[in-house]
C-alpha cells in the first residue's frame, strides 16, 4: 500500500504524525516520508528520535497557510496526510481569524497543492467537534471536511482521491483529559474536577487512529468520511480508574464543550453505511457516482441512526480502563 511511496504529513511533529511515521517505517518500505510543520524545535527532536530509521524521514519547515511553500513540499509526493490544525477550543475562540487561516485556508492550500502537483491520495484528519459544531474550532473543521469531500469534484483527469477520517480526542494525547488528570494526580491534588458527571467520550488510541487512516488510504475511492467503531467511557469512570482514592468535584461545562461526543448525526444516517468495524458517510453530490466511488460490502444504517458516545453499545468498564491506561503513551 505504501511501499515505494513518498508520503507527506502536515503537522507531522504532533502525536499523530510521529506515531503514523513510526508505523509506516516499521510496516512498509516507503521511498520517503516528509514531515511538514512550522516548529523547528519539534522537528529537531523528532529527527533525533527517528535516527534509527535512516534517511527515509525528511523534514520540511513550512506552514499550511503558505501555498507556495506547500506546493514545493508536495512535488513528487504520492500521499498526503493532513493533520495540521489549531485544535484547542479556547485558543480558537480567542484567536478566531488564526483558526480560520490554518484550519480552513490551510485545508484549501493542501487541496490546491495536491491537485497541482499530481498527488494520488489525500486523507484529512477530522474531529467529532465538526459534527453539529458549538465552537469555532468545530466550525472550522466542518468547513475543512466539506472542502476535502468536494475536492473530488475538481480532480478532473487527475487520478486523485480525497477522504476524511473522523474521531474524537485520542487517549493520552496532548490536551486530552488523561494527561490533565495525570498532572493533577502527580501534583498531589485531593480531588479531580469533572465538568459534568454525566459526560461521556469515545475512547480511541493513537494506533487505532493510524489504522483508520491506513484503511482510508487503502480503500477510499473518493469522498468518504471514515468513522471507527470504538467504545465509550464515562468520564467519572475514567477518573476513578486513574485515581480511585480521590474525590470528584463537578465544576460545570466549559464554553464550547459538549456533554457527549457525536460522530454521525441522524441527518447523516441517510448517507451512512456500516462496514463491520467502521462506518463510511458518503456525499450527496451530482459528481459522486455509486459505481465509481462506492465501497461494496457495507450495509446501509437505518434512517435516524445516531452514533454518539452516550448511545454507544460498546462501553469500557473501570477494570478495562485500568488495563488500557497502562498501555497508552501520555503526551504532555
């Protein structure tokens, strides 16, 4: 699938980018992996971390806002994984134009660069917050998703496909609840703050996120939004699994925060097919051709179906959470 391919990862020094690059180098024989990001220190540290893999990993300083630089980086690239984004809800709210420039204009630049340089596959990372968004970050990612899906209409004679993968916060990733709780526990706090005791979240690991991207690269024929079937957790159960002796204090939902994560809405159910371990949401456009773009083997979900963390048939118990917490890498 990725043997003898040149892969570019935007935002490649983040948690996902590092794990994705590591998996590619271990499982395939790529011609080259290009890490495209704007943080020279993170690139320096990642370069040192990956020395054992030789010179197949290259580093390219650049911003997705800079189309010319992006086009230079994508020359002779076969696959683009678009992971660059401004992702913190509160920071996006305070710096709305910056979030728009990176998450929307940056997405457009990735699409244009891919179309202009002969890239074959583009997979963009999305988020549950793009579904019925209640904050600016989610709104910008919704627009980004729409851009990547619609980009298939502009392919023309180019043999290129654009797809999207959607999941929530990765367990243990920077900015998620696990490192937040761990920091408080290590400081010796006597209680853990819970925004709302009813709150639920999906549970996905970095490796599972990478697997979903691999699936989209391998299977997608253009325009699909891939959603993994993953278990849910109650935030109170997660807190108790991490610190069974600490008290929990309800502090109220923050601005722009949801009580539950939603991956597929009732409106999307009309366009969603179940493929066993994942769903695909297909577009509803004139250019989308079922014979050309549809993946066989799926079963259409019932109209009105909703895939949300509170209505999920799969849940992790406290003991299961304790086991999984021991296996994840926590990024601060």
